[in-house]
C-alpha cells in the first residue's frame, strides 16, 4: 500500500510540475461561465479549490465542487464532476483559455480531461473531502515550496 501511495504521489507531482505555469481553472454551468476555482493553486489562494475557508474550497459554499449538497458537488447534479450522467460537467481551462476537457468522473465521456491530476480529483473525492488542505499538502508539498 505504501509503495502505491509513493508511486501515486510521484505521478501526481510529475503531472503538476509539467503544468507548473499552467494555472488550471474550473468553469461550471450550462455555458461554462461560472468560475469554480483554481485547480493547481495553493491552499492560501482564496480562488483555490484547496482553500478550505474560500468560496471554492469550502464544503459549504454554493460554488464549491466539494459541497455534496451543491449544484457543482452533488453526485446527482447535471453540473457536477461527480455525477456520471452529468450533462454539463465543469470545463478545465488554462489561463490562456486552452481547454483541458471536462472534469468528470465519467470515463466514457469523449471530452473528459486528459489531465491525469484532474481525473484523479474526481476519483479520489471521498478521500479528499475528509481533509481538503491536507490532501493538497500531500500532493503538492514539493511543488509549492
């Protein structure tokens, strides 16, 4: 198990380091015009999905993918990355507007993001919401220091 976690961390860090200057951002809604946070920002950045007291990293805020009762975090919402049948999953864009595909748990979606870290977030959601900043710190420790 420990070997698996180390391998996973190396994979994530290599993906993150390759995209170090990318600043991936998440947009939701039917027309993908609702900002949902920065994916590869630090826990101190209020626009980060990892900032537990921010608009996009809190499990209680309306525009957070971590709010299980919210439009963007429910596993039943058409706008959530965690609903396999979502019609409008969030779109991942870099700061230049280049699309990285949709953040969706639906592996059959042909427009699913090809970014392995984005996909890992959807697959690790249950672990992540237990302690969002701690998960970030485990994955990004060397990246932000």
